[in-house]
């Protein structure tokens, strides 16, 4: 397993550019990046579709709190504001899992408490790391069980990785 699994998403402004900016902020630690997926928004706020990806990162010295700080730096660099809960975002970076770390801290619960319910996380994660597990269950199996997994559309026409 990589040191950490991060989920990145954007549905406001230059969505591809915002995902690329997240990768640029995290470049020193990125080991793999999933393809880009497009997904409908979730929640009570009317908004545009998201572009999502999963990023695998590694840094021997980083714990969950450090990955969260790095995630927030990437969001801030993309102009992320937190005005409306579940509202549109220039960039959202979630810490999904950190190498065996468990935490019930309200500031950073690990593994992410809703990861197993989020097809927009599980589908790209299974794509980039087919052997991944969450809570001892294969991520691909968790994704297949979700009714909205078919709504997660792979966008092979988009790339966020520099070539």
C-alpha cells in the first residue's frame, strides 16, 4: 500500500487545471495517479459535475496530519473557499487512507469515514491500485456494490499528468 491515498476533485472553474495544480503541489510525493473520472455532484446544492482522480503518495516522514496539511495547502493554492457545505469547489483534496493509520479525531478521521460509500473515490482508486483494500475488503468490490458506480464515467480524453 502507498503511504497515503488522496482523492482530488474539482467542479468549479478550470477543473482540469485545478486537478493539475493539486498534482503540482504534491509532486514530490506522487507515486501514481488514476485516470480522470467525471461524476455528478452529491448533496443539496445545485452545481456542475466533478472531475475526480485518486493520487497515491509516499513520504516516510508523513503521518495523516501532515498529509492533511499538504492537502489544505493544495486547496488553498487553487483558491478553495469553504462558504457552502457540499457546494462547488475549485479543488477538494481528501485524505482517504494513510498506511494503517486509524484516527477518530474529528479533524481527520482515518480511514475517511465515508470512503466506502463514495464511488467517485473507490472507482478511481481501484483503477490505480487494483489490489487495494479498505477495512480488509477489496476496494473494487466495495465500488461494485454501490448503486451510483455506473455514474462514475472515465474520461480518457482528459489527462492531468504531465507528459
